[in-house]
């Protein structure tokens, strides 16, 4: 019983230690693939399009959003939205997409 509890606690500590690495990887994926269109600034076409769409009701830069769930992020990346292209697994791997989704869905 004690061994099982210790293993459970160690697994929990390892998982929480891995979360910053996962979010860091997600940030790196965002910076590489998404920043050019969805970053902060008036020169970012995805951000400008979201400013028009949401009329100030939601933040336009994706990193400032609080409503992006992992499933929405994954669907948008794999299927594309409007003029946003879809990204294949050879471009953004499933592991990188999981990290990106965790990064954009993180609680601030």
C-alpha cells in the first residue's frame, strides 16, 4: 500500500514538473508556426481578421485569449479556418500540436 502511494505521488510530481516543459514547447511551436499571423500587432493578418470578427469582444491575439480549449485549437490547426491553412502531421506533429493546444488553453 505504501509503495503504491509513493509511486502515485512520484508520478504526480513528475507530471507537474513536465507541464512547464510542455508549455515551453507549445510556446516554441506557436512562435514558429503561428506568430506571423496570430501574434500581437497590426501587421498580423490573423489578428487583424479576429479584431474585425470579434469587434473587441474578445482579444484578437491568440496568446491573450482565455476561451481557447485544446480541442478547438487542434481542430483549427488540422482543418484550417477560413483562409487559414490546415497543417499536416508532417508539419506540426501530434506531440507538438498537443503542446500548442496546452499552451493556448492554459489558465492564466
